[in-house]
C-alpha cells in the first residue's frame, strides 16, 4: 500500500466534503430515484475498469512530462502524453454520467479540478519546481481515482468480492505500478533525489512482484492468460533490477520501453480475467 502525498484530498476530508452518510450507489442501485437509468453488471464492470485505467493514466501523464523535460524518448512521450490527457478527461466524463452518489461525485469534481491544474502545469517549461508540482498532482489524481474505484465497487450487486474480482483488481493495478516505476525512475534522474523518490520506486517494484506471483499461481488461469503472464515474468526478471538500480541510473529509455510493454500486457490480461 502506498502512502500517497495528497494533502489536498486530506483537506477535503477534513472539512467534511466527503462525509456524506449515504453509501456509494451507482445508477442501477438508486432506490430513491425511479427515473434513474438502470446499469447492468457488464456496464458496471466497464465503468470500474475505466476508473481503474485512470489510476494508470495519472502516473503516465507525470512520467511523460518528466521524460519530455529530460528529452528522452521525446517523440513517443509527446504523442503518449496527448493521448493520455484525452483519455483521462473522456474517462472522467463517462464515470460522472454513471454515478448518482454524492460522495463519489464530490471526488470526481475534485479529480476534475486537479486535472485542470495538471493540464496547466504541464504546459509550463520544465524545471524541478514544476516537476515536483506535477508529481504531487499525479499523487492526488491517483488517490482520487482509487477512491472512485472503491466507491464504484463498494455496493455492487455481488454480496462479496469473488476470486475473479481479486484477480481483476490485482492485474489492473499492475498497469498503474508499471507506469509509476517509470515515473519515479525518471524523477530521480531529473535531480529530485530524495529518499521518498527511491522508497516509492522500491515499494512499486515490490508490490508489482507480489501481484505477479499471485496471478501466476492462480489455478484458474486460461492458457492465453498464462502465456501472457509468462511473457511479463520473462521481461520482469530481466528489467526489475534495472528499476532497483534507480540511484545508479543510465537506463531511462530501457525503463520507458519496458514499462510500456508491461503495461500493455497487463491491460490485455485484465481484460482476459474480466471475460472468465
């Protein structure tokens, strides 16, 4: 579990904006509103996955900004950044249309506001001060996006989380962890060489490895899932030591490419688990 740095989110909780007494309710479970649009289970799972992708995108945007600022993988990072910004905003709009609960809506509004700040800062010239602001905002977006995911799944139609839910949650989180690793690796190379940068990197590597072992040990994996997990594991065995060598540095492009490859594979695996 990460210790995120979002003081703004803490402030919102402190003033009671998110202390509504209602439980988290999505459109298909609102009992007090007969006109509410019904959302079936497959639609709900789609919205949860969209919210989960925003966790990953929050890290990708910051990563791309820092890579661009350091003129590494410049062309790819610029294209990726534009696409990530577009997807995050579109995803947020879709989520907002699917939620009636005030707690989750308040968090969506906060994330939307932070996203506006995010877009403004990344237009500014790269320097360490702006990079630190981008890092802090990416943590706020990550924490807020996780809150939205938790809210959407809290009162789903299932009485208890199934084994499938756990598999989807862990594989989906791997997408975010891969981008987070690249973000903190390049942050350190940029000159933000504090202990927190190294700790966050190592925590992300540790959690990714634990999740990967859990997924590979699942007896219900299909042949296709196992093939993809084996491919991720093969790459991971090679590159994870590069990530842990954050203080040595010198491999920014390898980190960029390998974490993107891992993110794509884990996205495919998450979709395959959802089809089980």
